[in-house]
């Protein structure tokens, strides 16, 4: 074979090698592209599944943070909150173990039958409140003040335009306020010419002897409040409303003084445990 033929042979071999190399490179590129597409598809599918799972958790509320009572108050107003949520806002902070809402629910559970919920909070003592882990003296005092304010607001609303035309109305108005007290409390009810209550004035508390109250201080309070008529109300912690001898003596003294001053004593109502006795109903005003 001469030199010319050798050169042609070498060129032919090189051309075939280049062609094979190009074909192999093209095949590798196609395989690489297919692999990238496959990975991309898998990645997109996985991402879609994660998004779907996240969406489901959010929709089911499992991962969504719970809205606090304060935020619920701002969004919906106080009228749409439960009693526990309202108390939780007053309590404000909880402990590591319990939220303010859980503490509020525990506070409400202290209420005794038949007064449950917020109505029963009035009867719960400071010691009972402080027995709850997370309710210290400050929070306990706030809760008792809240109960007292609620009672006073309720009483003030009930008293507006009230006309004490019967002893039963007087007893019903003061029954829940006085029947659970462990000490004796004497109240003067000042009334206008139409029989509507102007105010109620506590004359004493803690005494077990009505003779310690003088007609003088009763009528000083009546004149101060411009009363036209007055009614006396007091409770017996024993639960028995039967008037004592001292009750009768004071009643007759006030009756006589009222006639002279021009501020008549219309009645003296003694409150017991779901019972009452009225001097007017019993016609004791006519006794000596």
C-alpha cells in the first residue's frame, strides 16, 4: 500500500471515530436531560404533596394558633364571649401549666349550687380563690371586686323605679343579699312620696343586738337623703326571722319618732333563710 492509500485509510478511521464519539455524546446528553426531567417531576410532586398536607392541617385547625379571649373581645365584642373568656381577660395571665382561660374555668367551678357561674362567684371566699395555683392575692381581690360590682350594678338596675307597695316586694329585693350573711346587718330604706326607693343605707353590721341602734341615727340618715317614708330591714343569721324583744322595742321607738317628725315608718322586715316576717303584715305596729 502506498503512502496515499495509507493517508486515506487513516482519515477514514478518524472520521468514523468522530462519528461514534458524537453519537455517544448525544446519547449521554439525552439520558442526562431525561434524568433531570424525572428529578424535577419528583420534586414538584413532593412539593405539591407538602403544600396539600400543610393546607389540610391549616384547614383542620391543627396548626392554626388558638385565638385568645382578648383578641376575641376586640373582634366580636364582650356579648359574644363566654363567662370563662370574660374572666380570663380579668385574670390576664396564666401559669406554665395552665392558661388564663383554664384558670378562669377553674374559678367558675368553685361556684356552689344553686348559684353557678358568675352569680356564684359572689359567695366564693378569698381563701378558696387563692387555693387555685395561679390565683394569688391580687387576682383574688380583683375577682371579688368584680363580683361585688356585678351585684351592685344588678341591685342599682333593679332599684330603678321600684315601688315597695308590699312587704313581699321588700323581702324579695333583700332576700339574696342578706340571707347568707353570717352577721346581722341593719338597712334603712329611704323612699319618696310615691313609694319609690331613693336609696338604701346600711346602719350597722356585725351587731346581734338591735338595741345598739338609736332612732336618732336612723332619722338623721332619713333627713340627709330627703326621705318621705322609711322601711327598716335586717337579717337573722340563724335563719329564723322571728323578731326578738329588742327588734320590737326599736321598731316601736322608730314608729313613734317617725310620727312626730313626719317621716312614717311603713314597715320593718326581718329576713331569714328564704323566710321573712313583716311587722306590717303581722299588725304589730298597733302594739304598745
